[in-house]
C-alpha cells in the first residue's frame, strides 16, 4: 500500500517553477467596437513562443517571459527600466466568444482581439413606418 | 543607528507563503513609473571601448526612429504612431503615442561614424564606440 502511495506522489506533476526575476505590468490600450475588444499591449523583448494568453472564468490573462539581456551584475551608467516578464489580467464582464480570440505579436506589440458573444452585440432595430 | 527594517519583525515570521506573496506583489511594477523620465526609458552601460544603449520602443517602425550623435551627445527621437482611427472608443489608454525625443550627454565623446543600431522585438539596441582620444590606453612600463 505504501508503495502505491509513493508511486502516486512520484507521478504527480511538479508545480512549474515561476520564471525568475521581476515581473512587470505591461501598458495596455483597449478599444471597444460592437464586434469586440481589441487589446494593444507593450511587451518589449517578448518572442511569440514565450507569450501565454489564457481566457478562463471571464478573465483574460496575458503572461510573457523575457530572458535577461545583460548579466545580473551589470553596472549601468543610466538604468531606467528593468528587464523581466510581464503579467496582467482583465476581467471581462461582457459575454465573449473565447473561440474567436486572435492574437498577433509584432515588434514587441501584442494585438489581441476578443470578439463579443452574439448576445452582447448591439442590434439596431429597424422601425417600420406606414 | 538602528535601521528602520530592524524595528519590525522579519516578514518570514508570518510564514513563507505570505513572504512570497508580498515579494511577488512588489515585483509587479507598473511600467508607468519608468515613463516619468521621458519616453523612451533608456539603459546605458559601458563595455570596454563601447557604450551600449537599450531603449524599449514597441510598435515603432525602424524608419520612424532617428538616432544622432554629436560629440558626447546622443539623441534618440522619432514618432510612435497611434494604431487606430480618430473615432475610436477607448476603454483604456495607457501607452504613450506621438513624437518623442531624448538627449543624453555621455561621459565620453562618441565616434559618429561607428554607430550600430538594431531593432528587435520592440527593443532598440545601439552600440556606440568611444572616440579615439577617449579610449583607455595601455602604457608600457619600461624596466
């Protein structure tokens, strides 16, 4: 019995270690149209493979890893920003269509489109006149 | 003189979890803090006879960036164009747009003919070379 428990423990996936170093909140612009929301996020130094976008329980999460560009003990003449991963979550109250989420990363700028669910779109009602 | 931190019990006494949580909360630094010095934020460091400059310029095209060197003065300027049409409804707008310019006086004169610039994943990297007269010279000691 003890052996079985031991085996169970061994097969349990170890928690993924969080990436080392600081994390930053990226600056984000959000544009709303009748079709959905477009998020523009500044993610300098992020490559497409290091970017994770998830949508779960009405929460959209953007997470990105950035490898340090300089050694840890680098001395700077001017040091105005730190290099590290990015993380930010948004709670979207409007019903959306998660299958239609599209993301594009170009030149460190993420463009993410989250379409609204059909039920959330504004419909113009035609008024008949005689 | 007792430091301020010594007056308080270490956070670890409340439990490692809380300690980690507090650490993570402070790690998530809003990028807006960095913009108080002007746009773009710069990191500059010396590497032997070279001076390396890094600036985060996401979404800016290479042709919209101007880099100029005059003596010890470095200027990075350009324009970050807005991505949307004028009648756009903004739900949130945090990213700076428009024309930008930053001039930095370096401790050394720079060889204007020897400047390399590259733009990758929204990070502008400049490699400047110190002018001949500013370079460290090794003096041979005769015995």
